[in-house]
C-alpha cells in the first residue's frame, strides 16, 4: 500500500492535468455558418429571360437582400465564421449570389462571387449629407425664430 502522502500527490497531479486539458479544449476553433445560398441544381433550373422575381422567390426562397437603390437585384449571401478562444471572429468564407432583373422583372443575369473575388462593399451607411455647416444647435434653433408662416400651420 502507498503512503497517504503519495496518493494525495498523485490526485493533485490528475486534477492539474484535468484543468490543463479543459483549458486547452476551450481554445479549440469553432465554425458557424450564416445565410443561405441555393444549391447548384436549383440554380441550373433558372432560365435567363424567362423566370421572374415571383418564380424565383417560390423556387429558391426569399433572398437575403434585395436591391438597395432599386429593386432590380436579389442577393443571396452565405458566410462562414471562425471563432477561436477570446479572439475576434474571422470570416473565412463568403459567397454571394447576385441575380439581376430587367425592367420587366425577368432574370437578366446570375453571378456568383466569393471572398477572394472582391473588396469589402458597404451595403449600408448611416452618414447623410447635411446643409448645415459650422452651426451649433443653439444657433440653428435661434435662427429659425421668425421663419414661420401661417400657411405652414
């Protein structure tokens, strides 16, 4: 039989090894998928010049994004993110399917892009042009006194 001191030392070693292995398992990379891209077989069924927005929405499903300035495009976006410990998530894969339409609403073009194909494109900006230059809020507020007309009410 081993002395109690040796048993205690061995249990401490096992506990330390368990803590180290649990800590290392927390640093394993994980991946998450976001978005949706229709399958190649579903895309093969699209007929350019024949299919319309409605038929595409029924066969492929709703797009991730439609045209920003006009409604002449559908965009299906799929991305894969890599999470590693406490580091910032990194996008390792992105695929964009862009389907553009004619003015009559028929499919004009089907294009597919990946992360390697292009640059970062800003889809949304929260910056607007302002006609106000170098005016403080108080100056703007006081400047509007007397500019009201009875027709405005």
